C-alpha cells in the first residue's frame, strides 16, 4: 500500500499555498529552528556516552570544558537563528538579557523567545526533555532602532504568531501551531527529516482523568490548592475525585505532551517558596498555552487566561493550570469558590 509521506517542508509549503497571506519568512524561522533541534537532539542522545568517551570533571579528552547541555542548546539555537534575516531580537531562558542580532547580519520582522532545554536536570536519567519556542511579530519601528528591543519581547500570548516545542524522548517530535490547529512531526533519524505523524491534534474527548503536580510541595500550597488536590484524589470518597490518576514527570514538555495526547490537568501553582509559581510566562507557559488552546484545551494562572497576561519582565513567572478544558475550568472554579470563602 502506498503511504503518503509528508515532510515538514512539504507541509509548510502546502500551508503557504493555502494561506497566501503567510509571508514565507516564518517558514524560514521554523526551518532554521528544526536544524537547531536536530543538533540538540544529537547532543541529547549522546549524553550517556560522556563517561564512555572519557570526559571527567567537566573537561573532555581535548582538555576543553564540557558544556552543560542547556547552555549548549542555547548557543546552538542562537547560532542557527541569528543570521537568517528573519529575526530582530531573541530572548532565551538561558540569557539574562535579550539576545540581539549581530550588526553584520540583517534583521527581520519576527521575535523568537525560547527555553533551549527545559527539564535538563532530568537528562542523566534518560527522561524526556524539550525545547519550547514562541514567535511574535516585531512591534517596534525598525526606522527608529535597527534591532528589536525588550518591548518586542514583552507581548501577550494573544499576539503569538506561532509556538511549539521539540520533545527529545523515545522519539523526537515537533509539535507546533500557527493558529490554524496543532500539528506534530516525528523525526526519522535515518533520513534526518521531520515527518507529519500527528495532523490536527486535539485533546481527546473524553480525556483521561489524570492530574499532574509536584505533590511533594503539598505543605507549601494554599489551603484552596490543597483542597483541590484532595478533591482530585477523591479523599472525601464519593464520585468527585473518583478515577483521577497522578502522573508527574517533572519535565514540562513531557508532562504537557502526555496531557495533550491523553487528556488531563497539569498544575504548577504558586507556593510559599514560589509566590508566582516556577514556570516562565514567555518561554514555558505562554507557548504551551497557545498550543493547548489551539487543540481545544485551556490554560490559566488559576484565575486568568495565560494568553491574556501582559508580561512586564522577560523572565516573569506564572502559576500554570493547563490541559483538558473541563478540568482547567473545574480547577479555576474551585479556587475561586474557596478564595471567596476565604480559604
Ligand atoms: P527548568 O527550566 O530549570 O528546567 O525548570 C522547569 C522544569 C519544568 O520542566 C518542570 O515542569 C518543572 O521544572 C519541575 O519543577 P519541580 O521539580 O519543582 O516539580
Ligand atoms: Mg525551563
């Protein structure tokens, strides 16, 4: 039987034909990003070989410092993205300040924000990790400043042009949206191409009743948050929490990807050590919220839609409740009710 093989490039070209208003420049951004992801994927796959190849004390056989993989991933993405003429500025979880486009390269109309290797503390244990990215359109005037500025980076998720993630797991997958549905591509390592494997991803209906949260922080949460988890666990008996399973990888891209494919509710609330939660609005919560909503799910900070939060700082954190629309709504209603009751 003949099978239709759709590479990422073909998919992008066909989308451009269907939506002629798309400029094509964004396609180049995505293509450059996939090159970076392939390089990161290779490095991630070799992580376990470090000992065999004789690298000790963060120095390799050539006497060079062994780089942390998240720093390596940051540099690979910057190097793959800074010269194409499509971007005016970048922001990375691994860089304190915005990352400018060097003067020797042209600037373009897009802004790229990324978390180069999220969950990288898991790497030694072969647990899936990922790269998360967001693309915005430039809002500052290039006639005034050649390079994009912080203002270009501090845009709400409602203005996202595209977002997505690469998951380096048992296979490597790219999931992204440009606001016209969510599509997934799996890397075929034998040919080095991303092939369409998950067209038009939507949350399953009904989704699995799964909650994901770091329950080790139970004692640090508000009473309202504790009661929400007690309810999901079904502590009081009865039907309310019946059937919710707990799954928590501790690697956001992996936890989100499972939630997207199977359904469920992922939570990283605020706690007494993380008053605004831990996850970053611009590199983690925002891009995943866009994917989530495009797939029919919801994403809030417990009260408000993540995509409507106007960022004030590059590395701003936010609590995150994301997943199956019904469960995210249920969590929000529960927290609002308890807040009104003074819990
Ligand atoms: P990182 O950006 O330093 O890798 O931290 C983000 C990671 C997420 O992947 C994950 O959801 C979260 O931290 C887990 O945090 P915790 O260990 O507090 O549960
Ligand atoms: Mg991160």
